[in-house]
C-alpha cells in the first residue's frame, strides 16, 4: 500500500478505525473484530486507531488482544482526554498531571510498552494547550510514546501546540459530507508540516449508501443521536448521493470506495482511517486505494457535496461544543 507522512511518521495511506468494535454502532462480534484487525495487517492497513474513551477502555483491551504477537507489524494510535463524569456525563481533562496517568492506563490495557501516536482526543479549554502538550512531550522523552497528535483542534491551538513540541498529526472528521477543514484547518496543518488523519471518512457509514432510513440503524446505535441521521435531515442528505452512486456504477465499484478514493486524492498528507468491525467491509475499503479518479470526476464529486451542504450538525450539541477549540 502507498504511504503517507504524518510529520516524521510514515504510515499506510489507509488505516483502520476501531471505535465500532465496542458497542457504539450496534453490537460487535469480538471474534470477527479481532479477525478484522488481523486482516488489516495482512492487507497493509496497519495504522490501527483506538481511544481510551471507546467502550470505557474495552476497545483498547480488544485491540491489545488482537495485537498479541503482532505488535511490531502496526503503527498503534490511541487517544486520551475525553472522560466520564461521576453523573454519567462527559468532560475533557488535559491537565498535565492527568496525562501520564491516562497514558499508563492505556499502555496497560493495550499490553504494550510504547504507543506510536498518542493524541489529545479533545482540547481542554480550561488548560493552556502548552501545558498539555508539554506533559505529552515528557511521555516521548520517557519512551512511552513515539509521536504526539491532537484531535479536533482549531488552527490557533495547532500553532501554539506546534510551537511547544512537534505535532505529528491532527485527527479530525473529513469526508465528502464534512469538508469544514478545507477552509482553515487543513491549510494550517500543511503550513506547519502536520499530517492529517481523517476519521469518519465515510460519514459514519452514510456515504456507503446503505443507510436509507433511521430504521436501518440498531436501537442501540449511537448514530440515532446524531442530527444528520435524524429523519428530517437524513431524507435531505440522501439526495446528495446521486452523483456518488452514478460514478460508482460507472467505475464498477461501490459508493464507499469512490468516497474514499476522493479523500485519498485530497493530498499526500491525508490518511483516512475508515472504521469497521467486519472483514468484508475492510477489504472493500482497502481496495479503494487502487481507484484513481480523474480531474473531472473529482470536480463532479466536489460540486455534489459543496462545503456546508449537509443537513444537520455532525455531533449532538454537547459534543459540538468540544470541537474546533
């Protein structure tokens, strides 16, 4: 597989997001999840991404079990900073004294000695980013972390963070139906030499064309809480898929593969991490790396999904307050 640069870190052009391997988008099968991670390694999609928030740590534990005997074959990324409050709510913790605690807990759950790429999952507005990044840098000095990154940070925060310690990557949502980053965030990453990891590159499955109603989602699927999947918004968003579907038919592939091929064409510094818990979808996603879209096809897709066209915010209100800080 082709590679991409995340600062000094070389990674495959496409990785694997593991969030859905714990009960977020319905109930996963652990055996199939582990087999999916093993298949990703076989196919070269070896940027494996998790976080301590996913499943309350269970996602990291699952990834750790999958990587036993295979640790040296992957670039392992995880994230910290999103926390649960005693009342069951959510908050962010970027205090310097929390950083090593979170890292040690992740290392234990993953069963590894070093995390290759360690992200601050969300910026803590109560703590100067210089303090959080400084604490993360000390993890690198101690050999517990190889490189550090941020997730969903604003351009100003990126600049301050980079001035404190080299940031290898920014991880932020990016896809045909979420193009906000093109205005300021992606140009800032490029100016500073920070790689870009695109999560939810298939719009949480929407761009696959398989979700045609909210009823297609399991009762415990968290997408039911997301505004873009509310019936009134989903009906409008389905109208965006015509060009994507037509191009997929013309090229003999799936809409998901076209959406990923479009994203891969946005720059050699963009590395998508489509999430899946099934080998079949993983294999479909990886094959997208072989699809080439010409300039006319890229423009047609961009025109079909102009920035801001999607109906509904990408997160519920409480979560939207924690992005772009």
